[in-house]
């Protein structure tokens, strides 16, 4: 227990903490349950904000939200054969279920109305960006360890695994919007976001791996977690400022001709015509 009667000693002890020690204090377990709550709030807010005026049936809303939260973790665990972020821990389901209930049955819709205020929305989206960076750091670290025998960095299995996990939520949203004929719906992960994160994943995977050009990775896990969290948080803040605090639009600077960040627009009728 800390001796609060000796503040000078406490400051000296704090100054000796390494970045790894600080990470362990903020993220005390591999499951990171407090941050899964933030992600659950973000997903529930998206499902309420971005759907059409008809809204969603409760069963569809719960299942789609759960897939957006859980399926990427299950995918990376299956690819690497690693229990990524305690993927089989029921804390994720408990945290998400409670959050979903609060968003959908809370009196006077107070939870959604609070998160929809500009200040609260900004804090939520920046925190979500921080969480994306942290999850990405753990994911890259996990895949690099799983594929250490892969010497071809540019086209490595680590990058491919990262891109597969990246596109999973997009596929979930495409299937959902297509089946329920929701043309023009804002996606949580639109094309502009996918291109941006594909570049980020490739860059940090390459420079956190051993290559013939450097004997040791340029980014260790601690530095990568810090940099990715900072990059993702700041990029979300810039998106908000550029799009007047719209929660699900992204600045598209990477090959904008391949998509301007807006969702793909088609319906089930278009599929049937093929």
C-alpha cells in the first residue's frame, strides 16, 4: 500500500515507472473490460445513429452489434491460434449486453441523447480511436509472434491477417444493409476508413518485424501501442473537425478515386439482377 504521508517518495517511485508499468496500470488484464465497455457504447451509439428512420428490430440490433464487437477478435484468434484478448471470456458479452440494454430500454432515451451531444460524442469517438490503436497494437504483436518464420515482410502473413480482420466489420455491415434493403446507410467502417487503416496496419507490421534491413524491429510493443493509440485518436479528432462533428465520416486522402469515404449504395434488388 502506498504511503500517502510521504508524497516526495511517491513521486520518486512514480518517476521510476517504465512505459510497460504504466500500460499494466491502465490495462490490468488481457481482456481490458473497461475498454470493451467503451467499444460497446460506440457500437450501440452507431446502431442508433446511423440506421434509417425505420430503426432496427431489437434482435437484429443486438446480433449485429455483437458481431461487430466480437467477430474480429474471433477471427484473429482463429488465424493465429491464440486466445486473443481473452476471446472466450464472457466479460465481453456481459459488458455488451448491459450496454445494449441501457441504450435501448433506458427511460426517455437518456443514454442515446447524452452520447449524441457534441461534447460527449467527441469524447466517445476519440476514446474509440484510442481503443482501436491499442487493439491494433496487440493484434500486430500477436500475429508477428505467430508468424515469426515468415521472412517475406512486405507480403507477410501478418499483414494479410490484419487486413482480413479489418474487413470483417465491413462485410457484416454490407450483408446487413443488403438483406434489409437499407440504401445509403452510413457505415461504421466505410471505404475511406478501410484504406486508411490498411496503410496503418501495413506500416506498423513491417516496422515491428525483423527484416534484412534492420537487426531488430524499429517499434517494440510498448512504443507501437503508444504511437497507434495517438495516431488513431488524432485522426478521429481531425475527422470530426473536418466533417462538423459527424460521427461516421472519414477524411479520404488515400486513393480517393477508389471511394470517397461514403458507404457502398446498393440493395437486395441490385443483387438479384446480377
